[in-house]
C-alpha cells in the first residue's frame, strides 16, 4: 500500500492536510499553538513527515513539477496584480544590500567550509581529480545563488560526475530546507528580531499597510464570474509564459551552440541559465503580472486574486516539503556526512554574514529573510517567505529571486574557483 504512488491520491492527501492545518488555525483553542508554530511551517513540515515515513514518495511524484511550472507562475501573476512599484522603490537600498550580502555569504561560505572540514578529513580536497569535492559543491553554489538552471550550468562547467551530483542534490535540498523553517518562524517574531537588529522597519510597514489598505478599499464578495476571470488571467499568462519560454530556450540554445562551436571559450558558456525554460517562465510571468497591475485587471485584487495566488503557493510549499526525506539522510549518513557537514558550515557562514551586515546597516529582518531565500530558495520559495510576513510583500521576494537567476552562474563560478584553489 505504501508508499502511495498515485498522484491523485497524494494530491488529495496534501489538500486535506492543508485544509486541516488552516481549519485548526481558525479555532480559538489552537490560537496559542499557532502563535508559536506558523501555519506555513506546518504546510511544509507535515508533507516532509509523510515522505520520511514512506507514506508518499516525493522523488517519483510529479506534483512538484506541476506546482512549480503551472501553479507558481500563476501565483506570481496574481500576487503581482496589486504590486506597488513605487512602494518597493521606497524600501531603499537595504533590500539590495541584504540580497548581495546573502550572495557574498554563499560565495565565501563554500571555500571556508571546505577548508575547515579538510583540516579533519583531507580527502575532501581531491585536487584536480574527476571526483574532487569542489566540483560537486560548485553545483550547490549555483543552486543557492540562483536556482536549478544555474545548478545545471555549474554541473557542466565543473564537469561534476553524475554520482557525485546526486549526493550534492541531497546536500542542497536538506540544508536549504533546514534553514527555511527558521525564516518562517522568524517571520512571527519579526518585531523582536528587528529590535535586536536595531532596525527601522517603517518602510516595510508602510508598503504593507498601503497595499493592504488598497486591497481593502476595492474588496468585494467575489462572484463566479470574478473567479473565472481571475483563473483566466492567471493561467492565460502562464500559457504565454510557457510559449515564450519554449521559443526563447530553444532559440538561445541554438544561438549559444553556434557561438561555442567557433569559440569554445566564449563568455556565453557562463550564461547557460538563459537556455533553461523555467528561467523564462518565471521572468515572463513576473513581467506580465507587473504589466497587468497598470491595467483594470488590478481591480480583481478586490475579488481575491492574491488569495487565489496564495492558495497556489501553499500547494507549492506542500510539494516542496514532500521532497525532504530525513530518514534516507540518516540511513546514508556515512555516504553524505562530509558533504552535509560542509553544507551546514556553509549555511552558517551565509547566516553569519547576513546578521553582521544587517546589524551594520540596521536592516529589518524582512530583508534578511527574503534576501537569503531569494538566493538559497529562488523563485519557488522567496515569495513564500515574503508572504509569511504579509501577502502584500510577496512581489518583493519575486523580484529579488529573479535577480538571483541573473547573477547565479557568475557568482557560483567565483565560488567554484576559490574552492578549486583551496583543493
């Protein structure tokens, strides 16, 4: 019977789980519990338990692919319908500073972690050998700064072997997913953390209040027609994004192939993320959402467009959680141990850099969390973390995640070369 491999059943299980979590959160007797444990964290953690106990098989399920390719771009469009670009601009430079601080923490964290672990386990260095650890770790850097497209690019650039790449995928998913719950929990304690950081969060609060007031001013009970139009806007834009992505990825691939045939050392080999369809899906969905915010389509925010977008995001969170398998990690610890330890130290360096920079510039915890997740999680989870603070702030996570795709490959190559030098 177990694991459940029928995605229709798995999706039903996830849907019932999400419904149970939010119903419980609405009950007075659970109010104290949900004060300390955010609903979003449970939406991630309970599916992870299902996978770890062997109730479902997150690896063979297609639900994450469906959620990330269809529901994620749809949610980006709907969450951007009420975007306040002026308000985001008024957030000031601290958002960008924290984003690049997060990137810098990852770039230096890899070499530092590799060096530290290498003092106790010298075999992790490996020099120029085909199985040298730095090759596989470079793919983690690509993923943590940009996303899957950048990770795939670094696999080719570093010539990482398939067997080692599979281990690095475990490191990537486990360590990144271990950090995300802390950010979600921190969103509940943002005032206390901001006080400790001596941060001025007035610009963030002003943006959140302005968007929430606008949403309230146009709020209405949605009709069936409203809901159908919202779905039409969302998935019509998703269709356009996929059309452009399919065309762009093939065209750019052929163009790059022609350039590299005549000049194998051309700089375009570092821009291979542009060949990935998912990159273009996220970009086009975001552009369409922002463009529609300047039209009458933004009035559908009053009929619950962002709520529908948030629904899609919560389904995505559940499918992300379903990919984590703590049991497999423990049972194969001897195989992954050195790489996992490097990954954990690496993440600690990233966090330390974030905290130091945030204290220096007095940045709000919102910028710390979203700046980190825009790197480590990318477009799939940056808006989720931003939404944990307020749905109104989700577009900030989207825009920073797109920036992560842009700088991911180049920054990861710098990290790779430092790790290569240490090895």
